C-alpha cells in the first residue's frame, strides 16, 4: 500500500493539468507565462491563510473568521497610515491586530470549551462589523512606495510573499512530520479525550494554532493592501470559503487527524486557478461563488469516498 501513499496529491496534480488543458482549449491566453505570473500575485494571500487553517482542521477545529480578521487588520493598518504613523509601524499594528483576534478565538475555544464553529462564526460577524465601523465603509489608499514594494520586490523569480509562503510551508511540514507537537496535532484530531489522558497539552496547542491563524490573517492583510494599494473593510469577505475549500480539497479531513501541507498547497493552486479562469473567461464574479461552492461540496464527498475505500483496503 505504500506506493499509493500520495494518491491524493497525484489526483490534485492531474486535476490541475486537466484544468490547464481545458483552459488552453477554451482561451489559450490564460495559460501564457505572462498571464500566469501576473495572476500568481493573488495566490500568496490564500496560501498564507490556508497553512495555519490546515493545522487547525487537523485538530478537528475550524476558523471561519480569517477573512474578517484580515479585513480588520487591513483597516487598522490604513487608519495608522492616515494618522501619520510610519509604514513599518502600521504593518506592526496589523500583525498585532490579527494576533489579538486569533488569541480571542483561541481563548473561547481552548479555555471556555465553545465549539470553534460557533466561536469563529460569531467573531467573523463581530470583526467585519468592527472593521466597517472603524473605516466608516470607505477605502483607504495612497500608501508610500516603500510599503508597496513589500509585495512587488523580487528575489530570483519569486516576490517576497512567495518566499514567505515557502518558508512557512517548509516549517509546517517539518513541524508535522518531525516534532512531538506535530504528532500531537494529529492525535488531538483523532481523539482529543485520549490525547488529554496522554498528557498532551491540548489547550496550549489550540491557543497557539488559533493565534497563529490570526497572525497569518494580519500578514495576509499587509500583502493584500500592498498589492492593491487600498485597505477596505470587505477585502476578506468570502475568503474563508476559498481557504476551507483549499484545505479540504487538499485532503485534510474535516473531522481531524488526517491531511498535510503539500496537499493544501496543491488545493490552494487548484482553487486559485479555477477562480482566476472563471473570472478571466466569463468575467462574472458571482459565477465564482457557485463554482467554488460546488468544488467544496465535491471535495468533501470525494474525501468521504476515499476514506471509506482506505478503511476497506486496510
């Protein structure tokens, strides 16, 4: 059975190739190197959010507030800029805002034992409302060139956000495969009660993961505002759907205990390419919502089918 260990990643690669072949047949301009490099600028935000989300889902949890946290962090960054703070101070404010938001989720989930779906659904609404109220529903733009260069400066063939994604992904893979805490994350997802009896610091791990997700949302806000030169209260709206879809599509079980970062990155790429092609060819954003929703449902169903097949094979 070892040779079928990475079957899910192989399927995702095949789906990506099929998508690119279809795109080439329908609209060849979409898969030109110039177009792909230009569209790749938007994939880093999704990847930055999806990696910590994978760790959370592996524990059997979920964070639906990542888009709202990103919006709130972006608004705080923009307001700091309007107040005359240096751009690096504004970046720090965004990161602190995201971390505090993530810590708030973590406290409710880990300390007060409230289901993460309920907690993050509530904070998603609260954070969006707070972002809307603080910004008065207006866009903040006109950031300095030194700040905007964060998203555009390149080292080799990748921009700074791309190198950060690779670094975080490599660290997360090492965490899950080579550390005690990584094995504990899988253990919590498989059986949280047994993990507690095994002296695993379940609450401490959850606190760290949800706070990390908030920090990642702050980083995503920084890169988004760099790329678009604007901070608004709605920049993260609906993004949680793409993030969860990428994670589940990548093979991470929504029940916890199974999955990994490589699959998530392939899921991110597949969701990104699907969304970009729909927007590129049909120019209808509402169609994207339908397509991504269908992809999410199909990915969950596929996971259930393959899980049952694996159990029977064992």
